[in-house]
C-alpha cells in the first residue's frame, strides 16, 4: 500500500512540472522564477524522501540531539524521474520542444523500460521518436534486435549478477570470519555484480524499446576497458554523466574559468553524483574520491600517456573496484576494515562459504550431461573459477552489446535463444536490481 501511496507524490510532481511547462509555452512566460519553481519542487521532493533521515541521523550524531527518524518510503525510481522532470522543464524553457502535449509528456516521464533505472533520456529526442508515423508500425528487424538484447541482458542479470550477489551477501553476513583472500574476492565479485546488474538492465531496457521502435541512448560502453577514471566515466552510466555535465558542470563554469575552478567544479559534480546514488557517507566519499582521481587524471594527463597501456588499465580497474566496495559497505568504517584485512594479508585461504555460493543446480546439470563430474570434485572452487573467467571474458574481450545490436546471424540467434531459456529458468527466486536502491 505504501508503494501505491507514492504514486500521489509522483502525480503532484508531474502536475507541477507539466503546469509550469504549459505556462512557459502557452503564455510565453519566461521568468527565471517559473523555470526555477518546478526544479525546486523536484529537488525538494528528492531531498525529503532520500535524505531527510540521513540529515536527522547526522544532526543527532554531531549535535547530540534525539530527533526521531521519520517513516519514509522511498518512491521507486525517484532519482531517475526527478532528473527527467528537470530536463523536460529546461527543454521547454529553451524552446526545444515543438509542443507540450500532455500525452507526450506522460509517455516521456512514465515510459516503463527506463522509469526506475534509466537511461536518462533527452525529452526532445524521445518525444520526436514517438510522434514519427513510421515508428508506429511493427518492424521485424527491430523486434529481432530487441529480443536478442533483452535475452542477453536477462542472462547477465539472473545468472551472472545474482550469482555474484550471493557470494557478496555471504561475505558481508560472515564479515568477521572472512579471510584476506575472501575480501579480495568480495571486491572483485561486487565489481562484477554491479556491472552485470546495471548493464543487464540497460540491455533489457534497450531491447524492449527496440521492440517498440524506440531508440534509447547507449548507457554502457565496455567501462571496464577504461584506461583512466575520466575514460571510465565516458563509458559507465553515460546518460548520468551527460546530465550532470549539462546541468551542473557547465552552468558552474565548466573548464572556462581556469584550472582551479575546473577542479572545483569536477569535485562538486562527483560529490553530487555520490549523493544522488544514496544517502550515506560511503556514497559521498565514493563521489569525492572519483572526483579527486578525475582531477589527477587531468593534472597528469601527459605523464599518464607515457605509461604502458596494460598498466594504466590495471590501475584504473583496481581503483574502480576498490571504490565500488563503498557502494556495498554499510559504513566507511566497514570499507576501511575490509581494506586493512587485505593489506595485512593474514590468510590466503578462500572460505568454503564463498566457494559454495557458486554451486548452482545448472552447473550440476551440465556436469551430468557432459560427464564432467570429476572436474568440480578434483578442483576446489572450480565453479567459482568458471564464473570469474566468464565474467572477465565478457567484460574485457567482446564488443559492447549496444554497438553490436544490429549484427544478426545464426550464431547470435542460438546464443540469444539459449540465454533467454536459461534466464527464464533462473527466475525461480526473487531477483532485485542494485540500482533500485538508488
């Protein structure tokens, strides 16, 4: 029932935003106040639902207060649809939208494939697409591409992301008993979990949209192939990077006011990105550190270009992975404790609980089918090793699914068919997405 009640807040937000957009266009009212009002309402609702209890908790800690926390249910997708409301208002104010049809507006805000996890779409591009007559007819090629992408995204999520999530969950449940090697694997497994989780969702969203003749923008471009933190942010969650650049970095002055302000603006954008992801000091620290590394990249760009490419890649992947741990850790102290466990390296043994997280029914079925039962019996952690190899191959070797979406062949048909069937069979348990919490 709580979730149903949240529709009321979304409705109020949409009413204010659409009313303001209508006034700006219909009555040619172009005051800064009218543009600022819905943006303030959008940000205000986001701050209340997402950060009110975080603020109360910190006031209680730092000022010795005993303010009672509020019972707040976070509306699903509020982080994403808030940014899209802002984009719509700004596009209207700038005169980039040809009309303010309420159906177009509602379709843009409530379009289900991207509602809760993005990508963040430009309103001009989306609304122009849904009004093109040729897109209102079924296209067998787009349907085929959509099924292919949806299937590949589904298997990423339910087989890879969810399996790595089990190992991550085991590690945090038994954090005091984990070894240094367990903690190293925890970092690696969460790095794979968040990638296959979010990338899988994005593939499915693009796939469903393709079936409906809607082109969503690319949101991932093989991010773990990045050779610097700046390069990583050109590849990971591309739509968020573009939004923050357009609506925060550039209005602050971007790189036009000298190198010092460039660094300051970069840090502000990344801290906002961290806060946008979650109300916890772990997210703030994550954003701050990414901002600092981005500044270092810009500062030492010429020097980095002389470094052997694989070394640059390894350093980037290592930094990204260690910082991802802040997303899964409940506190900064827990993150620090895990890193110190690794630093002291008191045990290189992998716990049985970590290994058993990868013992799936599907694995045993394949071993029985091909007579390979001797492999997991004689090689400790064989299933875990297979998942690591497969994950590394997908992340580091083939081209991006989005860029290869138009490549259709018998091979891709077979792979997509197997992925879809296997993905559906894996849906026996509840499966949640990491970014649902953001």
